[in-house]
């Protein structure tokens, strides 16, 4: 691996971790849960892209590392958080996470 690959790999891991641990906060237009959801998926998207780039020029390993990160982050979102929201419906393994987002505080 080249130095650039190591830097991209490290940046990808940092993006994934920060997306998972940075807390959300209430804003006038969005509740804490919605802000945290956006942070989580932005960190996941950035991390997956960086991990893919770190695996190049070997496309097979680039796709494998990006897919593994995407699958792990999606699994974590489903089993531990209310971060999967599609069409207004929250999907989660646990009922308390499936409750609608509270209204924004403002």
C-alpha cells in the first residue's frame, strides 16, 4: 500500500467513527434525532468513499472494503439506532426506535 492509500484508509475509518459517535443537537427546524441521523449517514457516505479510494488500483479490494463498511454501518443503524428513515417510516429492530421523531424544539 502506498502512503496515500494509508492516509485514505485512516481518513475513512475516522469518518465512520465520527459519524457514529458525534452527538446530534436540537435545532429550530429539526429534532436531535434527525440531526444525528444526518451526521451518521454523512459520515458513513464519506467513509465508504474514502475506503473505496484507499483500495485502488485494486478494484476488487476497493469494492470489498467499501461494501463491508456500508453493510456494517447499515446493520448497526438497524439494530442499535433509529437512523434508517425511508419515506417518513423509521426502520429498526427495536420498537422504541421506530417511534416518530419528536417535533423540533425552537
